C-alpha cells in the first residue's frame, strides 16, 4: 500500500512539504494510505495571494474557454476512473461501487458546468425610454474560499469548483483532513488540463487554523462551506465581520414518512437504503422513519429483517453493503449516541455495537442500528448522529406524521412513501425541507437541480444546477443611449 507524500498546490506549483505532515488512514484497516503536509496560515495566505494575481486574466477569459478546461479535466478524470474511486474507498471507507458512483458524478458535474460556459446568461429587457438599450451581464466575485467535507470527497469539491471557475472566479480549496486525497485528484485533473497558474489552489491541514486563516485572508471575497452546524455558524459570524458572501450547507435530521397505503416492500427498501448506505454518513440520510400506526409493527419487523441482511466490512471487498465510520472520532460519536438511545428508547431492535471480529477489529465498524418507539423529544430524534442509526417513530395518521417531521430545527431533506397523490402534494407544499423525494430514498440527488435546505440546515444561495451560478457571480447593469 502506498505511503506517498502528496503536496499542497499553490500558484500552479506543487509545494513540497517543509514542515509537519499528517497521515491519511484507511478506516477499514488502519493502514496509512498516504501523507499530506499540515498546511499553515502562511500557506493559506500564499494561496489567496496567488488566486488574486490570477484573477484578472482568468476573469476576462471568455466563459466558453473557461468551460473548456472543465471538459478537459472531466476527460482526465475519466481516464483515471478506477484509480480515483479506489483512492476514495481506501481513505473514506465507502464501498467501491459507491465510490465509483461518486467519481462518475464528479465527472458529470464538470461536464455540466463546462457547458454552462457557453450559456452563461445575463438579462436583456426593454426600456421605458426611447432609444435606450438596457441589459445586465454576469461578473465573477473574485477570490473564493471552498471548505469541503470528507463524506463526499470528490463530488462536493467538484460541485463547488466547477461553477466557481466557469463564472470566472479563482479559488482556494481546503479539503477535509479525513479524506484529502480525493479532492487532490480533482485538483490534479484541473492542473493536468492546463489550468492557468493560481486559478485553483489547494491547501490541506487542520480545519481550525486554516479555516480562520481563510476567512481572514484579505483577497477573499466569498466562502462556500459544507460541514457541521457548529463550524458553519462560526464561519458565518466571522465572515459577516468582513461582509464576505457566504454559503453554508450543514446538518440534517431527515425524516421518511411511511403511510399505510405505500408500496410496502419498496418503502422498506428505500428506508434501509437511505438510513444505512454510505454508513449513514450523508447529510441527506434518513435518520427518522415516521410510520403510520396501521402498519407500524409490520414495517418495523421488515426493516429489522432487511437490516439483518446487510453485510459490513472493508469497502474494497465485493459484496459489502456498509463500510466503516470515517475515523475513530466519528465511531466514538456514533457509539455515544447509541448509548443515549439505549437510555431513552431501550435496547435497539438490531445492532448497537462496534464490530471487532477478525479483520473488522482493525477498522471503525459499527453495526447498523434500529431503535423502536422513539418519540419526538428524544435526543436521537433531534440531533444529527451521522452514522448508521435509525429511529423508528409512530404516527397516528398523515397529519401527525407531518407534525412530527417538521418539529425539528433542521430542514435539509425528507421523503414520503405513499400511493395517495393528494398526500404527495400536501407533503410537497407543507414539508419544511429543501429537498423532497417521493417513493425514493431521502438520500440520492442529481446535479442538474438546486441543492440546499431550510432552517438550520443551510444559509445562502443553493448549490448545484443553474442556481449555483447565483452564488459565484453578480450582475453588472448597463443602460445605453443610442
């Protein structure tokens, strides 16, 4: 297994680490995947300065030409598809099929936003005055800081980088320390595509020091962050002091409502899929199944039996459904919440323990866990766990289910399982969440539509789809007398 040391990327150059390094560990085996430099505030300052120097030329390059770099980077990622996916599984733990799906998504995102370079629209409207031509054109913001998480270490850097670049911004990317290699591979593809020096910069290292340095860097004009509510709220407070444009995607406590008229087997499969695949480490994962009383017992039994069939192990091995938690700290968090759940709802119907048999002892594996008869005031019904833990809750009817689903500080995603069209539209218009699915898992979105939540889950313009351009650009309005 490789123990290669990778570099930060500043001003178009791979900077050899001169100071401390940190190990990037495989959470399934404990082995060292690679090493990265422990970047410093000085590295962030150098990266921001490099981005500022690159901005004038990049921002005045025509948008189709900017998009062409994204198309080329997508081709390069395509040629390295298997390698990039394997790197992701080794460093983050998700199964290899899930990793391949994510790399495919990153490639598609680059191609989608590469196309936006040829249709980067403004506004043209008629004037009330004679012989006055008036229009608005998009203009980039400037230097943008991107802070990305470990759970989608290729897709999220891609969906932030691509619209930022096609709009004409230059970038400083700070990836999560638990999975920096996947983000590195994205930046490497852009470098190999011939991206001009300084347009994209990459600095790995500790979130606290680098996050503060990033938000304080004088050239910075905006910051896009995906991660915890705690860090997101801190960033918002700090960015507001400088009136930086900010975009936050944070936590979720997502419900799946299951009504008695649902396609029963599909509802079971959708709930288990959304709760446990990717080890429940998705901000859109189902963590609350709110089930109509008429089918509650039958549904609970079926979910437990389906969960029992899931195979936990090293995601590089065939036939594995669930990999490990990303690191020891995340494992400890999940196990702590399971103990809280035991105190609140009693012994789980299935799961609830760390797995340590054989090779599993080398990694951070936990059983997929189902708690029954959870009530809305319980901690495990209100706080994000970010692991394979499902709270099954009882609702009298649809109205009661909606009340329970909305009675939460978060509002990222939500799902309903029903064949009643009227209930579907009631759910669509009344559910307090930014992402809704019907007869599908709550997790699993595409890049062509806006992504983002409500309440404490998100702040600022949406990501992905055409809406992403609104964060990374502004309008310049022109009135022209002729």
